[in-house]
C-alpha cells in the first residue's frame, strides 16, 4: 500500500485548512497514495479557542473533507475537534473516504510539560481500526505514543499499520523523545508506524500550546526509519510492504511471547 504523510502548519481557520487538505490530497493522489495522513489539529491549530469551532462528524467541515477524499479515491486521516456533552471538545481523528466515515477520539490527553489538554478536551475510550484495501490500519494521536499498550492492542485487532497524527510540543529533548517513542511503538507492535506531525510554525507561539516541531516519520516494524521530514511543511510518500510485517513478527514475536 502506498501512503502519504502531509506535514502542514495549520492555521486558526478551518476554512483555510480545508485548502491545505485539498492541496495535500491532490498531490498525494497524483503520486499514487491510497492512504493520506494529516496531523492532529488539522482543522484548527492549538492555541485557538476550540469549542466555538467544534463540529460533529456529519458537520460541514468533516463533510467537506469526505468530499475531497472521495473525489480522489483515497482514505484521509486528519485531526479535528468534535463537541463533547460536558461542554468540552473531543480531539478527534476524522477517518474518511470511499465507504468509510468515522472518527477516533484521543484517549490519552496531554496533561504534561505545563499544558493541560484535559481542561478543554474530553478523553475518548474506544480503539479504532479501519480497512484500507487488504490492510488493517489502526489510529492513535500524539500523546498516545507514550502508552505502548494502545499500540499492541491495535496490533491484536489486526492492525499492521498504525497512523499517528500529532502536534508535538517543542522544548528541550522533545524532538529526541518523539523520534525514540515512534520507533519504540513500531517495535512494540511490529507494525508500520506513520507519524505525521504539524510542521514547526514560522513564528514562536505565545502560549504553551503544542503547535508542532515537524519531523514526521515512517518507521517499519523493525524500528527502522524508512522516510523522515524536516521541520518545514513537506509531503512524504512511501510504499508499505505487508511482507515486512510478517517477517518481523516471525523474527521478533513479541506479540505472541507476551505473558502479561
């Protein structure tokens, strides 16, 4: 399966960000991608008031993304915000394309490094996998990468590819942590991990909101980085070999060898 990671810098405007999705999907589809991944908070960047922007999965923003995906015959994964009954929002990954329109609500919220995502965001509690042709794709979001059991449970559900949209916070050692964690989760789950982050903003934000550092990466089930981006907006297109997953699971059968 050919996949594309669209490393972008979201703006506070959902309308403007739809244009980024249109451009990214067009370029990815032209390159032959079947799966097109955008970062967390693609709908609107962190540091923006989220509640007034939040929409359900059948709202106009998600419907517009669905139309873009269907026009180009691809599955799109992109971060958005949906309303929560308690007045907060949910940090949702929209997963949409021909025959598919669903979402994953981020389970592990970023209450760390001086930022409290749970103040405005309610957590999800359901794992999500979707089929793309003959491949089962699992989804996770940003801070989820620090919780290995989520990735192994997605593998237990049949996933051989896990997409990881993110808006990673900057700071000392944060890039090194991101790169290490993404590789570790690929090894834990013996899956391909497609980690698509927000590009680094041109201007330093005034708040502690995690607005991105770039460095998206595609990591194979052996933990090897097959493709990686810098800090600026960039498109990565990669071919994911299903045979590599089977080879890794035979050579390093960590899923089968678990006793806890």
